[in-house]
């Protein structure tokens, strides 16, 4: 079978790609409006980009009506955000925050998600997240045409908060304790608790 992405309907392209490119990490992004209303939403077109400079990216698409999602609107206005990572125990809370709330209503408050202050940026972190990255907006690259323009947000990672509970005895991340979830297609997720090693060639 072959899928021709140059002629396919965009909705079908989405359906194929989200069930093919799996698992995807989830950026649970906190942001804040200029008037101080906090916002929290998940994005799984997300990844690290490079460590020099420390950079990550995620992609809030423009809504079908042509308006930006709250996260994008806040980041364009304030240039700051936090990417919180999602452990299995936070999965349901994360999914709740995908609800399309009015711009002036905070997902932190609506879903009683405890926040913690950030150090370098104004938007708060998710207190229970195992890892949170405080980020400053680097640049936004727009791909495609309306409707559904992809806004690729590149963020410079200023600092990371790591819960002591996910560290091993030597102060390194213990992936089993981290227990992050990944997004599969539709409403499906996977856990990262089933791991194995593959040795690389020496040269
Ligand atoms: C696991 C998960 C991953 C998602 N990934 C994306 C994504 O990569 N891009 C996107 O635009 N929306 C994504 N969504 C949908 C947004 O979370 C949803 O549109 C949300 O209402 C946006 O919130 P905001 O308007 O407060 O920014 C995802 C939803 C879930 C549950």
C-alpha cells in the first residue's frame, strides 16, 4: 500500500500521520495572558530539537475558524511558556485540559490542577509534573495554508525542574520512576515502563 500525501484530504493525512508517527511525547504547555490568566493544554506534535542551544518545539495548529489556540495567543503576546511532561498518573488530568475553555478561563482552576511558581518566566508550572522546562520563545515558523496552519513554536529552554522522586541513587533520571506516557493515534496512549537496550557500533 502507498499513501500519496500530495493528493490526500488533510483530515485523512492527520489520521494517518498520528497513527503512524508513534509514540509521540506530550508537551503539557502552561502559558499566561497579558492580564495574568493562566492556561494549560497538551500538544503531541512535540519534541526536543537540539541541546546547543537547548531547544524544544511543539505545534499548536490554527483553529478551523482561523483564530489561534489560547496557548499560541499567549506565547505570541508574552514570549514565555513552560513545557510540563506527563507521567501516567497525570494522564487523565492532562486529557481534561484539552477542553476548549473560553480564553479568560484557566484550566488550572477549572480542573483543580495545582500550580507551582516558575523561576525565570511568568507562567506557572504543573506542581505534580515530574519535569518542567521553563522556556522563552525563540521563533515561530508557520507551515501550510488556512485552515489549520501549523505554527511551529521553538522555545529556548532556560531551566528544568526535576522532581527528586524520579532520580536514581546517582542523581540521574530513572526512566522507570519517570513513567512518562506517549500518545498513539486517537485517544490511545502508551507507557514508557517497558524498556530494553541495543548496543551501538563502537565506530
Ligand atoms: C494528547 C493530546 C495531544 C494534542 N496535541 C495537539 C497538537 O500537537 N497540536 C494541536 O494544535 N492540538 C493538539 N491537541 C489539542 C489541544 O490540546 C486542544 O486544541 C486544546 O483545547 C488547546 O488549548 P488552548 O486553546 O488552551 O491552547 C492535543 C490534545 C491531546 C489530548
